C-alpha cells in the first residue's frame, strides 16, 4: 500500500507539472499572439509577430486568485496607494483557485486596453457546466477592476475582458463566441454603454491532430502544443515550419519536459490498467499461469503485481 500511495502521488505530481508546463507554453507571447489573431476582433487578419508588441508586460501564470477580494492587492509606493493584480507566491493560501493565464493587451489606438484570460482544460468537466464557469471568470475580471482599473463610479473606464477557454478531448473541433446582445422589447432607445465589455470564446479541440488547413490553423497549433502523443521533434517541427515560431532553448526545454512528463503519465495509466485487469482475473479464480498467458507477462511479474495489491497471496 505504501508503494501504491507513492506511485499515486508521483503520478499526481507529474500531472501537476505537465499542467504547469502547458500553461508556460501557452503563456509564451508568440503563442498568445496566435490566439489573439483568431479571437479578438481588432487583431484579426494580422501577422501574429506584429501582435506580440501589443501584449503588455509578462503574462500572469497561475498566480492571480479567482476568489472575491483576493484578485487584487494593495500596496504603498511613494506615499501613494496602488492597487494591482495579486501575484503573491502560489504556495501562500495553497488550494485557492487561480486564473491559468491573465494579461493586458494594448489596442492599436495606443490608448485603450483589454484584459485577456486564457484557461486550458483537459476535457469538458462532468460535475458542472463549463460555460457557467466561464461566465463567472469573465464577471470576476470585470468586478475586480474597481479601484485597480477604474475608481469610484467611473464605470466608463471599465476595460473589455476576454475569457478564452481551450478544452481538449472534445468530439469535434469547434469555436464559439459568446457575448452580450441587445433585444428591444418595446421601443428602440439607444442605451449608452458597451455591449462588448464581456467576451467569452470557447475553443474545442478534438483528440486527432487537425489537418494543415487555414480553417483549423489555431486548433492545429493548440493541439500540437498540448498533445500527449506527438514527440518533441514533431511538435517543434510543426511550430517552426508551419507557424514560423522561433524555438529558443527555453521553449525547446519546456516542450521536451512536457513530452517526458506525458510519457510518464501514459505509462502510469497503462500500468494501473494492467494491474486492475490482473487483479480482477485473480479474484475471479484464474490461475497464475492463465493470467500470465492472457496478460502477456511472466508468472513472476503477475505474482509481483498481486503481492503489491493483495495482503496475502493465496
């Protein structure tokens, strides 16, 4: 049981490391620029390399809490009260839900900004509707601007917000844009304000790598980055040759570590499935010889697996 717990902890740690590496790769400015070109109206049709300079500062990756009252932090500088994003060490208040990636983008007018949140999901959750979570996140990014991006009742200073969700393991490649709309129920009065303040983009990525086609350009890039099947050379080859993404040592290292972690996760999953199959046959009364034959393992290997899981080997 001790070995079992250690293996489970190791697998969980590998998955956590894989998630962090995936976020680091997605948080690379050239990758974010490719996403912006396909999701934010102002940048559509632009070369992603030309969009990179509009991304301000370094993206916040897994450090900004979602929880009410914790998204912002207040500090004093030169006697002035300054409100900014809360970027305290993730180990503090461990267990808090945090935005995957948050960053500011300067618009082409050189004045206005938008706030972009990017979330990556292994699959569509079964315990809640993911669109509900996206609505909550985009709402938090609006409400947290008070005292940080606008003060008192200066609601005209609210920045547009985009919450972009990348969901892997979907039945098909898809992309949907969800935003506010005005339906006149009586009269046609033109209410002042921005219907474009809240923006959600849901991106569904199928398991199979999409073909090299303009229609699936973004999906193919994201699928390549997050794939647990492609090798390091395959990933880097697609990124360099098809998307003209310069691969530096840091990017190469992150891709390499991700691939190693994904291999470890797959091997653990395979070992677990094999062990469960062997135990199931053993508990149903099959002999060690029969189990070894079906599982294509030696009798010694089968015996070792059963001893790990069963207190007494009959």
